[in-house]
């Protein structure tokens, strides 16, 4: 079982793309934390940009906003999930060496700052996508697709 936590993702388009990829990859639930936009705004209206990129996946993949990421991490660990921060870090496991467990929840971080160090520390492990070019990062929705399909 795969699940995802979106941590402070600012772009509606990235959120929609991750919903669409999550549906295709069999993700059972997406948690939305911080200022990550939800598919339905506070007035109960559909968010056009999320719907446009998700192509309706936001209506079939269960989602839930969460106010306390550390509480959610502990809850998922108690339920037997491996909590994995997707981030570049010295102590990260390369995606090429990663063996996906039966129950996993991936934390995908902000487009500009990634997954914060305290959230990485609360995770069971840090997973990085090997970067072979000049740039040190990928768009968060692209990273989500790589990790979800490689696991």
C-alpha cells in the first residue's frame, strides 16, 4: 500500500499532477499539509487548476488535509508504514538501492525548500533520486512519478 504526504506544495498544477500520477500508480491516499492547496477550496468549490491537471483523479484518490505532520508520521509508523522523505541528503538511500516495503508513505516537500530537516529526522528513511546532470533537483511532480513507479 502506497500513500503520499504533500508538504507545503505551493502550485495547484503540481498538486493536480501528483494526484493524476498517484491514481495511475495505485496510491491509496494523499495527505495535504501546510499551505498545500486542496482540490476543494474553503467555499466548497472545485479548484480549477488542480482539476485541470488531475483530470478527475482528485475525485477518485482519497485525500485529507492534516494539521500536524508529526502526529501523522507517528500514526503511520504505528500502523506499520515506512515513512520515507524524498530528498537529497547525505544519509539518503539511493533510489537504485531501495527496496519498497508493503506499506510505505512518501513525503514530498516544497518546490523551493524541500522536506524540512525536522520532518526528515522524524521519517524512517530518506530516499533520493540520483541526479546525473548539472541541476540538483527535479520538479516535485516529476520526482513523485519517478518514486511512485520505481517502488
